[in-house]
C-alpha cells in the first residue's frame, strides 16, 4: 500500500492530484508515481496486522 510521506499537489496531463501526509495514494499514473517515489514523496507503507476481536 502506498502512502504519502508528505502532502503534495501535482498537475499531470491536465489533471491535479492532491493528498495530505499519511493518506493512501491510489489511481495515479505510473509515470507520476515513479517521480513521486524517486523524490521520497510517496512511500510503501508497512502494513501492520489488523487487530481482531476475540470471538
């Protein structure tokens, strides 16, 4: 799962994408994601185990 390491606003092919720090990032074009990952703006989040209620 990809999350924003910091908030960003990016315009790509006439569309503007915005997110705040910590929000999940999805639906971005691959080339834009590549740039954001390279610059450290978007990072792969470590998924923690979900807590489940005892049945």
